[in-house]
C-alpha cells in the first residue's frame, strides 16, 4: 500500500467518457506530460477482460481511469482549454467498482 493511503479508500474504475472536470484536473496535474508505460496498471476485470488504467487519487477515493487513445486526446484537449481560459498498492487486488 502506498504511503499515507488508507485501506478504507473507495476504489473506482472510470471510463474516460465519464470523467468530470475535477477528475480531469487531477489527471492533467498528475500526468502533465502524458502518461507512459510505467504509469499503466493492467489487470483482468470481473468479466475476464484485460483492462489497462492509470491511477489518480483524491483524499477518499482511488480512481483507475481506463486507458485509451481517446483518454489521451481528452486530457490534451482539456489541458489546452484550461490554459486558454487561464484559469494504489492494488497489485493482485480486483476490488474496484466500475462506474
């Protein structure tokens, strides 16, 4: 388990289509230059499908955001729009709920 992380954290798997602005903010902050192979967490979900995600954590929730080309595009577009406006040890664990 990562330092400072509570065992009582809610764990959620999120598809990029369901990302809200605060979660996109956290993703762009955590991965300002994009994410790489070392950032990807891979596992089989309850349906036996292979899933690749990147992690972002809030005070009470660990989110695994499903990786796809569309996620990369969404992060880049969100970061560009934001700039224009000037404004889990989970290895071996599959106890995330999907949104």
